[in-house]
């Protein structure tokens, strides 16, 4: 596992290319990033991963973006980053964390391993929200899962 630390950072310090790995819409990123709380995994001075939280209410937050650079994926850094973010949210009084993701691939498994449960499916979300089709493993994303973790 890589040597890294995790800390809260201002949104304007998060590299856009990192955020675009998890959300290909710069417009959507710009809509949620300014009013979000950001946690970054750093290796030395380099940000290698980020988790972006947006408040929905005093007790509910949503993970809007979590991304790791490819050379850090599969190293455990993302899991540690998400665990750290969950812990910080809990310390801040959060009772529920939401995350929305595609219906297949690695992300749903990643979240469920940490206790998130599927609570809804938003049909045709990717078809109606993004101008270009999104593919993973040769399959086009259509629907979006809503998962939650109760703290």
C-alpha cells in the first residue's frame, strides 16, 4: 500500500482531471463543487484521490464524487479515504450518507462492502443527464443506483 495521508482540503485545490475520472461532466462538477466538503488522499504533495461531500440537510450528506488516479486504484487508498470521510461525517453529526452510482461495475460493490445499501433506482438517469453515452466494460450505463449508509 502506498504511503499517504488524508485531510480536508478546499474545493479549489482538487484537480479537475481527477474529478472527471468519476464524473465526465465538468458542468455537473462545477454545480456541486463550490458548496462541498472535500477530503483528499495525498502522497507527499500530490493529491492522488478525493471524496466530495455535499450537504442535503443537517443530518444527510451525499458523496458527489470519489475518485483515485489509476495508479492508486486497487491499493486500498480509496477504501481508507471513504472510511475517513464516513468517520468525519459521523463526527459532524451526519446520520445518513447517500451515494449515487451506476448499476454495475466496481462502484456498487465498493460501497456495499462498507455497509451502503441500495434504496432506489433512478431509471434512465445516464440517458437523460449526459450528452454522450457512458460505457463501462462495453456496456452503456442507463440507470443509476441510490445507496445509503445510516450512521
